[in-house]
């Protein structure tokens, strides 16, 4: 579910990794330069500020990407819920048809018993129809 940032074709995690690498490089080079005396304290502090700015951007990208992923997951959940509701409606329709067929079968049995004139069969079939209705 990696979302792509609008301005680029790269997934957000790739951009976050690049920013993290850049921040690490700034930190490492500025420490080396300051330790070797090639950089003033002010320049070193500026470099550290740049590192922190990159890390802040990284956090924004990660948070945005997670937000988009959560939104997609919520939409998928809503689609699943709708599919479940649709399936339940179809099952109810099938049950209704099934019950209707049972009633028709019981009425056919009652009609056959009436035609045959068998009292016990008529009573039994009548009870079956009454139970279904």
C-alpha cells in the first residue's frame, strides 16, 4: 500500500530513506570536519540544523504516507462491510424463496391428499401448511 507523493514517481518510503541517508551524511561529515578543525562551531551548528530539518521532513513524509495507508485501509474495510451486507441480503432472498418453495410443496401435498380423499393425509398436509404459514 505504498502511496506515491504527488510531485514524484517514487514511493514515500524511498524518499524517506534518501532523506535519512542525506541527514546521516550531513551529520557524519560535519562531525569529521568540526573534529578536524576544518569547520567553525557556527558552521557545525548550521549543519546540525540542516540535518534536523531533513529529519523533520522525513517524519512528515512518513506520517503522510501512514495517513494515506490508513485511509486506504478504512476504505477497504467499508467495501468489505458493504459486501457483507449485500451477501446477507442475498442470503435472506434465498431463504425467502426456499420458504416459499416449501409452502408450495406443502400445498401441492395437501391438494394431492384432497384429490385422493384420504382424511389422515389431508389432516397431516393441512398441519404442515399451517406450520409453514
